[in-house]
């Protein structure tokens, strides 16, 4: 299947115009979740700090315009300070250092960026529980049940470990992915957001939600993290089980797409029983399917590309900020938590939307 390039070039034009609005504002400040579709700058304390640098690196990769590279490089001091001084550390080191430092290293070969990213990878492995073969998501190490959790989002933090070149880091990522497949993915390939673990024994206790509607429901963004995360684990390990999980979780996602192809924030909701959408889940899912396209037969690839095209066109036509002149985001109707940061631009949704456009327009490599 061939995509219509003109459409995605128009979508890219809209995104780059919005980056232009944002770039001077976010100097050592980081967009997170908007208010009335306008981001303000946060300190480098949240899990989302790397997404705007990542957007600038993608823009640089696609356009070759140095201003994006220079802007993103200006964030390196802040990321170095965060990891060297152990500030605001969680499993999210993967998101944070892949899109800030690994991206820089892949684009420029910078030794400094390489060193900072390796330090972040080491710090991520300190969250590994040997008995349970999992990376603890949140909280200090040493906390106890029921506060210790594995969460589906961690799947996107694993590429930092696979990439690092250390055998131990690779083994930790592989073991965590196996544990996540065992407990966070249900028999029908829907997903739990989190699973409570007993750290002394490594025992997996029970599935719980954190941002979804209910413990036994499927949080749309969590399902998108599963699709993309297992596809990435397959890229690095070639474990057939991970490919199967990525394809089957994608099937569940596809089966839950409503009429306009942008999912409700939790799959408990449908066109007959609607609630708000989550555009960020749609964008992450598209990147996951595009990753999977590399590993499946030609007819399945065509099917996936057709779905990506449908979702991406709906995002552009129905949910982009193209008619919101004051907005400095790309996509409206993202959700952080249902009752806190909903129906707004969210910076990770914007990042994955641009990553999907970049993947559709070029064969540039991703940073994961
Ligand atoms: N990783 C946090 C979230 O998806 O909201």
C-alpha cells in the first residue's frame, strides 16, 4: 500500500509551524500537559521532559535544519544534572534519556550524550528485582507490598537498556519483558495497567489499574504501550513471543477502534456508550504498528498501513490544532488522567504523532 505523501507533508507543515511557536518559549523548560490547548514550561522533574527535545531531534532528522539540533542540545546540561544528582528518578529513565541523549548520540556521535545515556541505563538497572525478574516502576527501592508495581508503560523504557551494549542490561530488559508478558498481558491479549509485586519473594500478586477505568478494564494508552513496547523488544531480541504479543495486542486495539478510528481513553467506552477520547493512545499505537510493519508478511503490512493511514488522517482532520492559532501543541483531546489533564494537548501524544509522520515520510531511524 502506498500512502499519499502530499497529505503527510501537509500534516508535517502544521507540526513544524507549531514547533516554531514553541521553540523560543521552551528554553530549559519543558511542555507537559496543556491548559486550554496551550503548554507552559515545567521544570525537568517529570517523566515527560524529553518529548519536546525529541520533537526537535525528529524535526532536525527530517529537515536537516540546524536550529532544531542546537535547541535540543541546549537541554543536555539539564539531563546530565538530573541523572548525576539522582533527581526525580523512576523507571521513566528510558523515556527521558532515549529521546534526549540517545537521540543526540545517534544523530551526532557525541561522546558526552553517550556517557549520560549509559549512566541513565545503569541507574535504571538499579530498579531490577532479581527474584521477580522485573523493574520496579515507581517509588524508592526498599518500599514494600502493596506499593511495588510493574506497569505496562515500562516497555518503552527497555530500549535504553537494549541499546546500551551491556550484556547485563540486555538480560534485565529481556527478563522484564518476559515478566510483563506473563502478568500484564491477559489471556485475551488485553492488558492490565499495573501488577502488584511482593519484592521480598518476587511474587506477582494482582492486576490493578492506575490511570484506567477499572482494574479489569483496558486503558487505551496502556494497550498502545504494549503494542509498541513488545514490537521494540522484538526488534532487539527476536524472541517470537514478543512478536506474538505485539501482534495480538494490536488486534485488540484495532477491534476497539470506534467509528472515527481514535480510541476512547479506556476500552470500556464505545460509540454507543461514549466518553472522552485519548489521541495520544492513537499516536503511540500508530508508531507500534509501523514498527510491526517491518516484521510481518506483505499482506499484513498492507493491512497495518491502511489502519495507520485511517487513524492518522482522523487525527489530522478531527483532532489537530490546525485551526487553533494560539495552541502550541499538535493534537487536542489527549488525556493524562481522566480527571486531571483531560481533553488537552499532551506532549507525548504530540511526540508520537510526529514520529509516525516521520516514519511515513522517510526511512529515517527512530531513537528507540
Ligand atoms: N507513562 C505515563 C503515562 O502514560 O501516563
